[in-house]
């Protein structure tokens, strides 16, 4: 039974989605129960998977679909590969999905109406796609799973109000360009190597010494462009702020922590496992410099644009763009600490963003105001929500013992180790800007007056205001906030263990 | 904007074409892709290991069956997504049956359609079933079967097609198709082997291990055909009525 | 000068003309996706782009003078029977080792086209159709909300509301 853990935790949400679809319209309560059960089973299985991978001590679990064994040295079918890195992120994905389902209990009838069962089916299929991306070892299978996650997210975002449909269309165009570039890159690799398995491609490139051939370099550029478009690296970020702000709130809280981070994981996989550290770091060292500078621009631009925003959710999405800059820069730093720091940042950023987005959604729905003046005097009215938001904000600034401090610490050490001082300066600068943003909010919330002045609401902002405010915040919305704030602290306290696991796994592939 | 678009398109085009100088020529038999071990395995060993002459179906449904499962999920997501985005539940259920919808096309089209439709469906089922020996398979047959229902809707009006294939029934068929595919893989799991390892079903299905693979491929293709049929018709009916499902084209 | 152009054509473009054609098609589709104003024209560009990628992959699997990747037993009954009789004799001597050659003649892989690109592109076609269907539904919803499908008109409707 434990041999089949990787595929079982993928099948559970798939079956859940099929059952939810059969419920028909209006049956949101039953669909919610089915969704909770299937995602709960999936989370428990992913905990077992993590324990099993830890017990192997530095190996990875290989699972071959269809049982075609590679006795002749090459893979004929599709295989899954789960190592400690994959197991950690699968755990994060399934847990965030489960907790988000708790949050969505009251929001689905309010925001999506009678199409609730379809919403739950789409979210579960999105989780299936994300888990599949993390565990697969086949380049073309990765493309199909990227498209599964993309299609479900297009539909989930478009279920919102009228601006949501327009932002979803822009996301469709940009996302298709990104995925097609990835497909072209895989195609070029196939033309040169003749196989699709990630390990086999690497072995073939090693044996034939194709590292300087023009087509392999072009394939690398194409795959990178595709993945960067999907993770919203500046300047390919145009679709992200509108898509995540106008989506229904329970969609935004699920997609904001996870989608871009899983794409960062894909980038690290392709860089280190498919192409290898020798090719990426020492080949054309002008690239490493160029991409670190690009990430510096992303961090600075994201922070500035977040500072300029008056709208809560838009501000948070620009902070996500800055965080993506941290991770891309950290991965390209050519130092083990930097890579491990970038990886640890995937986990910590997921927790932080989840916490902040849930808190922001609760505030917007409760006060009916989507701009920053919703926070006036909020501590007296909604103390619990404000505490959750504070923990998330402190983690974004980078104060101990939250996980944000430790991830910044590792990234800065990596930057110093490899001599990229511009990256260190950008990180410190972004912490400063985050401090300005969040302390302004804290000042309003803790020391400001309760909002009494009605400001003019502009036409474009009307779409951000929810249709009906709620009188009091139900427990199903506060529990996820607590759990996510708690996880921010736990990830910070446990950082030594996590970091040692991650760097052990990366040490092996870095050679 | 147009200049910027043209510039980026030219840059990307040059990037893509610069790689072609070390690509294999058109029709080259010794290229890594055509003479590599993986493709050679597929061509040489498929018939003896699976007894299916059509290599494309064998690779699709057996060697890379995991991929095909997700491909079916993709088309399922498209159908569900269109319903989730567009569907509006007005009060069109209260319109009496003989007043809803249109009359479809003219008399000639209706007569032709009623003569041809059974043959189209029969041919579609043949394509699904004969996918092992000739070009065909689940997707191809499923699209034809779905198109036959669309032809019914175009000729006789959407209300008539909906009476054969209502929304509830399309959802049931779509879920049933994927359920068959995934369920077949779980059956292999239950028999003790990996997911989608058809050789584990040797004890239940007649014939040897190779015939077990061949029969399983057929079962899996039937599941795919069911889903594709239902989703094709559902996509058509939602897109042509803008989610209201009242009047057809 | 003519010789240079001719040799460039002959060495680089003509033997690899499939890549050149499909990349040019891809760029036409990409240009439409980026620069056109009408939402439906963007979707048509998307369809052209994806179709060109599919054609590029399929052209990789072509072998000169090769048949489709389906093993056909028409007209080979004699060979199969002959091989069967031959191997049955050897099998009766106790060599069950060559079970794979008992009923099947050796397949020459250069007679058949490469099946793997066909399989990959079946998947890519389905993915392209699904994306197109979903994008059409989204553009119908946009049309329902804004009344127009031209992007600049939609942005004008949103603009007097301030920055965003």
C-alpha cells in the first residue's frame, strides 16, 4: 500500500472532482463535504509520503506507470520521481488546498451561487494538476499537467465579476504563449535527443556532449521563457495583478500562494535535473549575471509598484511579483545556500501569502471597502483578523521568528557567498519598502480612528467591492487564518531542519 | 504597440530558426528521434508485447497511458469550465416544451440528416472499436459521435437534441468516461501491480498477458470516447446559447 | 553573390524546409496574438500558433519512403506461415527461448514512421481545442458584460474610473 502513495494522493482529488460534478447545480453543501473528505485524505497521504521519503535518507522514490521497467537503460513509459523536495511541496499544496476549502464554506454560495459544485470540482482538479507537476519525471507529461493547472485557473478566475472575465482572457493569451514556448523547448530537446524522460535527456546530453550546440541553448531559453511567463517574472507579469485581484476571494486565496511557486519549482527542476548545474552556471556565465540583474529589477519594481497602490489586493499581488524575483535570483546565484534558500522561500512564501490573502479577503468582505482605508481602526473592531494580518506582514518584512526572516537570511548569505552584492542590496531595499507599507497599515489599524469618512469610489473600483457585506466573520473564515499564521511561525522555528533536508537533496544533484 | 509586437516576433523567429542549423534533415532516418532506442522499442516490440498492430494506439493507451488519462481530464475541464463560466440558470425551465427553441433547418436538411445520422454513429463506434488495427481510437470516434449529436441539434433544433442528451446526462457520461479510465487503473492497483499496469489483469481477462493489454486498451479507449462525446455536445450547446440552453443556432 | 545565396538555400533551407515553414507560421500566429485588437482575432492567432507547433512536431517523425506506423498483415500471410512452420520445428526441439520469434517476423523499423510524435500531438491537439473552447466562452462573457469585443473600446469603458 505504501508503495503506491504517490499515485493515491493524486487520485483522491480526481475522484472527488468526479463526484462533485455529478451533484448538479445548487448542491454546494454536499460538494463541500466531498471536497473536504478527498482533500483531507490527500493531505494525510502526503504526510505519509514525506515520512517515507525521509526514511530513505537521501534517495528518491521512483514509480513507473504501467510497469515498463528500464532494463535496457532507457525509460519507455512515464515515471514519477518523489524526493524530499517534491514531498515537501506536495505537502504544502494539499494542506493549503484543504485549509482553503474550510475557508470557502461560506464564500462559495455568496460569490459563485448555484455553480458551487463546479467550483469545487475545478479546485480539486487544479490540485491534481499541481501535485502531478511536482511529482512527474517526464517532460511532455509536465506540459499536459501545466495545461491542466492553466485551464482550471482560467475557468476559476472567470467565474467572478465582469472585470474578472477580461483579466482571465488576458491570462489565457499570456499563459498560452508561455505554455507553447515550453512545448517548443521540449520539442527541440526531443529532436536532438530522441527521448522525453528528464533523466534520460540529461544522460544523453552528457554522453554526446551537446552542451555547446545551438539548439540546446535555444531549447533552454525557450523553456525558461515559458516558465517565466507562467510565474510572472517582471516584465512578463502583466496578467497577474488583475487576475488575482478580481477573481472570487476563495480562488485568490488558493492560487496566490501556490501557482507561481510551483512554477519556480519547475524552473529549479529543469535547471538542475534536466540541464545540470555545469551547464547552467559555468557555461555562459554572462547569463547568470543577466538573470540575477533581471531578478533585481523584478524585486525593486515589484516593491515600488506595491508602494504606489491604494488597493489592498493589488498591493499584495505586486508583493508576490517581488517575491518571485527573490526566488529566481536565489536559484541563479550559483551557490548552494542560495538554491536552498530559494527553495525554502517557496514554502515560506506560500504560508505568508496565504495568511495575508485570507486576512485581506476577510477585511474586504467585512468592511465592504477594498482600499487601504478599510484598515482604519480595525484593531478594535476585528482584533483576531488584525493579529493574523500582523504576523503575515512581519514575515514579509523579515522579522524573527517568522519564516520570512530566515528565508531572507539564507538568500542574503547565498548572495554574499557568490559575490552578487546587487542581489543583497535589492533584498534589503525590498525589506525596507515592505516595512514602510506594512507599518503604515499597522499605524492605521492600531492607532487610527474607526472609518467614518465616505470617500468617492471610482468606477473601476466598484468591481472590487463584494456584493454584500457580512455582519460578522464566521469561524470557518477565521480558522484558516489561524492555521496559516501558525504555520508561518512553525516554518520559522523549524527552519534548521527544513534547511538541512533541502540542502542535502540539492548537494547530491550539484555534484 | 504594433511595432513592439513586430520586433519581438522577429526576435523570437530568429531565435527559433537559428537552432535549425544542427537539426536533422527532413525525412532523415538516422536522426536521434527516429533511430533512438525509445522509438525503436515502440516500433519493434509493440506487436509482440501487446498484440496491437497500431503502434500509435499502443503508445497512447499503454506506454503513455498516464498522459492520456490527463488528456481526458483536460477535455473534461474544458466542458466543466465552460459550464462554470457561462451557465446562467434563468427561469427558462418554465417555458413549455413545444414553445422553446427553434425548428432547426429546412425540410431537406432534416430528411438528409435523419437518413445519414445512424450511419455516422455506426461509423464512429467502428472507429472506436477498430482503433487497434486501423487509424482510430477513443478521441477520434468520440469526436465523431459528439458531432452526430451536434448535427441533430443543427437539423432539428436544440430542444430535440437536448431531449436525447440533456445536461444531466452529459455530465454523467463525462464523469463516467473518466471513471472508467481511472477505475481501470485502480483495478490494476488492486490486483497488486502499479497503476495502469495492464499485465496484472491477466487473471481476470481471457487470453495471455498480451491479450490482457489489448483488451484493457479497448476498455480505456471506450472510457475516453464517452467523455469526449459528452463534452463535445456540452461545449456546443453552451457556446451556441451563451449558457442559457434555450434556443439553438 | 548568387552562388552564396544558392548554397545557403541548398544547404540550410531546402533540406530543412519543414522547420522554416512552420516557424514562419508560428510567428504569424504570435503576431496576431500580441497585436490585434479584437479578442476573436487574438484567438485565431492562438489557434494558428498552436497548429504550427503541432505540424512542426509531426514533421520530425517523418522517414523517407516510410509507411504509416501501423503494422499491416495484408499480403504477408505467406511470410508469417513460413516463419511459423520454421519456428515450430525448432520449438519442438525444446528451444522455447525464442518465444518472441515464434510468430512474428523481424520488423524493419525504417519501414514505419516514428509513432511517438503522433502520440504527443494527439494530446496537444486536444489541449489546443480545450483552450480554444474555454477562451471562446470567456470572450462571450466579456461581450455580455461590456457589449463589445474590441479591446480598446473595453479599456475606454473602464478608464474614466481612475487608475488601476
